[in-house]
C-alpha cells in the first residue's frame, strides 16, 4: 500500500510518545507511522495494544544512537517526517547518571539529525516536503522565582487552567527566554535543542522545536510525581515530598500536548519554536492533596484520610523552584487550545491508574523495583 506520508515517531512506547502514536495512527490512516523505540525501562509496548494491529503502524526496536539502523530505516520506509520524543526523561535519574542522558538526548538526537540529513540530501527533491520535529521541555529555560508564594490571580488562562487559577510569580517562560538549564536532564535537552536549530541554520533542514510544561495522564511511568503518588496512596505507602513541597509546576493533560504536536507538525512554521502549556500552575503540596483526596474518594475511603502518608524528605539537588509557560504564541498563531480542565484531567487520570492496576503492577516489578528501592532506601 502506498502511504501519503511516512513518519518515524521516536520514543513512541513511552508516556507522551504512545499518545502521539495513537493519535496519528487513528487520525491519519493514509500515513504510515513507524514507532522507533529502544524499549528502555520507560518504554512499554503495552501502552499501544489498541493500535498494534493497524495496517499503518509498525514498531521497530532500535536505539536512536545507532546511525546505520536509523539511516536504513529512513531509506526503507522513504521517511519524510520525524517526530522525535525518545529521551531519558527523569530529572532524579539524571542526577545519578548524567552520562546516559548525554548519550541518548544529545548523541541520539545528533544521530537522528545526521541520518535525516544524509538521506534527505540524497533525494532529488532534497528537503522539500520534509520535517524534523523535536519535542523538548520548558526545563531548558531554567527556573523562575516564587515571587508570590501565596499565589496571585493568573493574568492568563486557557481551558486547562484549574479552578484555583493561581500564578506564583509574575514572570513566564516565552520563546525568547534565554536558555539556562540547571539539571543534567535539562542541560542535555537544551543541548539537543541547539543541535536541531544548528541543522536548520547550517544545512537548511526544515526543523521545528517545541517546549512543553509538565504532562500528566495515563501511561506515565510511576517514577514521576503523579502516578508514583497515586500508586503509593493506593498501597498506603509514604509519599516522599521533596523539600517543603513548595516548588511550582505547570501541568498539562498529555492528550492536549499530543494534539498540539499534531497541529504544529502540520501547520507550524519551519525553524520556529512554540511553547506549549495550559497556564495551570500548582505547588507540589497542593497537587498532592488533590491527588490524595481524589484517590481516597474513588477507592471509597474517607476523603483525605491518607493525608498522613505525606512525608517530607531531603530536597532534590538543584531543585528548580518554578516553571510557568507562556503559550500565547501557539494559541494566537495556530489557534491551539487545550480541551480538558485540570480538575477533569486529574479525575480521569486517577481513575485510569486505579482501573489499570495490572499495567502498574507490571511496570513496578523487576528491574524498576530494584531501581526504586536503591533510589529511596534512605527516605
Ligand atoms: P518517557 O521516559 O516516558 O519515554 C521515553 C521513551 O524513549 C521510552 O519509550 C524509551 O524506551 C525511549 N528511549 C529512551 N532512550 C532511547 C534510545 N536511546 N533509543 C530509542 N528509544 C529510546 O518520556 P516522556 O515523558 O514520554 O517524554 C517524551 C519526550 O517529551 C522527551 O523528549 C521529554 O524530554 C519530552 N517532554 C516530557 C515532558 C513530561 O512532562 N513528561 C514535558 C515536556 C517535554
Ligand atoms: P517530576 O514528576 O519528577 O517532574 P519534573 O521534575 O520534571 O518537574 O516532579 C514533579 C515535581 O514533584 C518536582 O518539583 C519534584 C517533585 N517530586 C517530589 O516531591 N517527590 C517525588 O517523589 C517526585 C518523583 C517528584
């Protein structure tokens, strides 16, 4: 079968990648989607059970650092688009093992860029109709100050903004904000963003970079705050809150990120950057309380009875205080609007994890459990 487009999505077996693959496979039967993933601890084909038999979907187990394999794949499938999500993504792991982050996030991205360059430059039409779309994070911008610890009414909103609707400072990350990464994770992502832009500026590759805020939703690996805490509350295990729990993150439902990626892949301006976020800031401790109440209610426990699981532990090294994305450019230029308000999104998310205990049990067994015990043995 001839496909209209042939697209590689890297990291498609991970959290956000699986939502992007699902969206593209279902929405565009005329596209062939090749999911290229190494299946690290964070990659799980169970995340894609519902699309694995579709004719326009193929899975290839490969490392993005493997130049020959990536190049062969591009030739074999006549690839005209790459949506690049594969990465090491957890800040705490990057603090313990920065080299793995440099390898996958920096060398892996460079390997993909170079393979795409060699392949696309060998074609008669060159870069015409091609696209290299790199998914990045707001963490590359560094940290904002918590100038309003009690919260002020946020000057901006989207449909994703919570009813509580606070901003904890007056500054936001815009596309012009200077890069200032602090963690090995964000430093590796910043470096990969620079390589992507350099391939546009040097070779004319049609690239796009987007920087998104914290995602939440189904299929997130339970080392990240929300799924980890949902699982711990269910099993009445302590909830390790770093520092005072006052750090602020800006949360977006994962399917709204996937919809933004779809829109930007098709309509975004080449060589441009878009920030993606829902103007939905939360202090960790407040979000934790909402999660506890929601889990308790859905499990038929007394709402709030698990508050005593909250356990303040040693702070993360170099813990960024506040992230807050200004996504007005994306709204203005491409008309993106998130679909789900935070209160609805959290309810849906907690329900999903409680209904999918088998998924959770599977990913919290074996290797991961060993890692988890090592990571938290002193807490
Ligand atoms: P994740 O850790 O859940 O998934 C990463 C995926 O990449 C996994 O399937 C893993 O197997 C794969 N992978 C890792 N190393 C690989 C390699 N060397 N070769 C091939 N595949 C490899 O990550 P996520 O949370 O879904 O994040 C996806 C992307 O979005 C990342 O680039 C991340 O920086 C970015 N991002 C994440 C968030 C967030 O809140 N999770 C926010 C903004 C941006
Ligand atoms: P995380 O989900 O790791 O995302 P990121 O560090 O990329 O923002 O963490 C979200 C916030 O929650 C962050 O401020 C660190 C904090 N946190 C805890 O307090 N305890 C935990 O066990 C985890 C995993 C995170």
